[in-house]
C-alpha cells in the first residue's frame, strides 16, 4: 500500500502520492491555494504557514502574547467588568481564533461553557484553539471536538481536525467515520470529500476514492486540483485514456489568478504518461505547451529530450539535454546519462564517456532539489 504523506494548510489530512511516476511534488498543490474554491484549513502542531483569507501568517513568528481573561475580554469584547452572555463570549472566541490568538480563544470559550455546559460552539472553539497551539494535547482536543460533534456542531473544521488526529494515530477507519459524519451534517463538504478520498487511496480502496473524486467533479466540473488527483488515480489503475483526459482538463480549466498554478503540473503529468505509452509526438506537443508556462524548467527540457531521442531526432534531443544541464547542473544526472546514450548512438564515444563520468559523480554526491 502506498504510504500517505502529511499535508497541512488547505487540506489538514494526510494526502497520498498515488504512483511512482509522479514527477513533481503534489505538496505544491495541496500546501498552497491551487484553485479559487479551496478554503483554508487548520494546521496541527506544525511550523507550516496557515493561509487565512489569502494572508499567510507564520505562527512561529506571531507576537500575540498570552493574555489574562480580563485582557481578552477588553481586547475582543470592548471592556471588562461587563456581564456578557454565552453568545457574546462565543463571538469573541471566534474573533480571537481568527486572529490566531489561541490563548484568548480558549479563555473566552471557557466562559461560554460556564454559562452553557452544552454549548457545541464553545467546545468547538476551545478544541480548535487547542488544536492549533504548538503545545496542544491531542486527547484534550479530541475530547472537546468530539463533544462538539455529539452536541450537533455542523462546522466542517471540527470533523477535519478529528479525522487528522485519528489519521496521525494510524486509526484510518475512525478518521473516515469522522469525515463521513461531517459529510452528512455540514453545509459545505468539499474539503471533507477531498480528505476522505485521500484516506481511501492510502487505505488501498481506490473505488471509494474514485467515487469521492467523481462527486467533487460533478459538483465542481472545473476543479483542476481534483482532476489531477483523479487522473493520477486513473493512471495507477491502468485507465490511461481517462487519466489523459483528466490531466488535459486540469490544464485547460486552471487560470492565473491563484497562488500556485495547477496547469504546469497537469501538463507535466500528461506528457509523462504519453511518453510512457510511447506517444512521443503527442508528448512533445504537450511539453511545448508546458514550456510556454515556464521555459526555465529543466525537467521539461529533459523530458522533451527523451521524447526526441525515442523518435531518433538526436540533434533536437541533445539541444534539450543541453538546456536541462545548463539550467540545473547540480540536478542533471539523468540528463547527462540520457545525453551519453545519444552520443553513443552518434558514435561520439569520448563525449558519451565524459557524460557518464559526470553523471556518476553527481550520483555519488546527490543534491536535494528544492520544490519551489
């Protein structure tokens, strides 16, 4: 079974790399706002950034101090020594939470719960604030959030946070159960379906994952991120034509008004699959489109070189490999190896051997290529 990898920010649940042919880290897709419909999600004991209404806030560098109850009341309720009702405390707790002032959110939610021990929102805001603190206790978080769920909370964040904790504890069935319950009661369910699909993939239940992706795309047909994920799932199941369509649609529906574009990733995946299927001329056309997005991507040049080499267009292949090597010499082991094979076919043995030696030295001292 393919192991899941942690994804914070917009998705708070572990998502999965579906198969080994993925050429780029889909962490880029799920750690940033890859499409305009994605909402910001909670983070959990992480130094990653949380995106709140398009503004990035680094929790480690936040300067919000721990306040006393009276200071929190003054800050978020307009003054101390007033008699406030449950609703006032809840509004203030929400305001504090949105501002990443988790200490105040907890104190204010406590006051709401004193007035109403069965306040679903009180348990929710207290649990969510505990969840987002670096020193948060999972047991305490689960107790509060599960209590809010039992009391009928219909906020998707409660279910996603609970599912995340269960998933971290390697209890995927409980995580799925939490997400499924959330889907049944919440008004907005997109992130719940997306997180559940990721779990189903990690649990080696592709049919269930596919059903969730199909639902998401039916609700939002032009959903580039999910089209990429579904395309990868199709490819892992050998459903290559469906995968190619999803990758093409993802590239077509993506736009430039987002933080991170899905289109370049979709085009790269599309070209990779075409190459694997031996459809090299089609792959080159897709790579041409991808290079319009980014001429300086060394991988695109290497993939294009591979396609030209397969078509015995050796001069063009060498030109693309040269680009790849010039753009990222420290990460060009594969380009050197591929170019050496082309030189061999052209009878240029000295150049081929020189490339092999360079590739060997790069393999002996690998460098980690940054995602961004």
